C-alpha cells in the first residue's frame, strides 16, 4: 500500500482481530484506533508481523503516509463488511 511499510488487507483476519469499537473509531478518524487496526496487517518478509511490531511500524508513518494507507484500508474494509440487510444476527 505504501513504500514505508507493507500492509495486506485480509477479510478473515479483519473479522477475527478487529473490534467494532476500533473499526468505528477508525472510520471516525481516531488515531489510536487507526494504529490499533493497522497494526494487525503489517507484513514482514515471512507474513504478518507480530502485533506489537506492527504497532511500532504504523507509529513510524508520516501523516501523509497514514492518510494514504487509512483511506485505502477503509475502502477495502467497507467493501468487505456489509451489514445483514434483514437485521438478523
């Protein structure tokens, strides 16, 4: 997604590790929520980084890089999470 760090969106991972509160916070522009969510999707040469390392990597992004990554990530998130139209859980 960006030259600074590599992120990989995965719908299954999103549904397993991201809380509704953090997803809403990310959509509202809360920087801590954005960092917590993106920290789950940072790649190293072997796959996903451990979460704590991912947080550090996201924390090192410039504001410009963060804006780019967040916009791309939110677009993919919104495409993959569609509320059940019937309202059933």
